[in-house]
C-alpha cells in the first residue's frame, strides 16, 4: 500500500509541476496601499515674521 501511495504522490507532483512553474499573481488579493499627500501648512505672519 505504501509504494502505491508514494507512486500516486509522485505522479500528482509531476502532473502539477508545469502549473506551479508559472508565477502566481496575488496582487488581486491585497489592496494597493496609497497614502494621501500631506496638507500644506498655512503660511502666516505673526509678530516674529514669516518662517518662525
């Protein structure tokens, strides 16, 4: 029984090898992370001047 299971496992491995050789594209499974641009800081002029 053990040699039959070994032969079956090897046959399935060799049968699946061409399909496993292709790259698996998993990009559809995970969303693309994108970060928003930071909001610009308001430029104000106080008693000390601009750029304090």
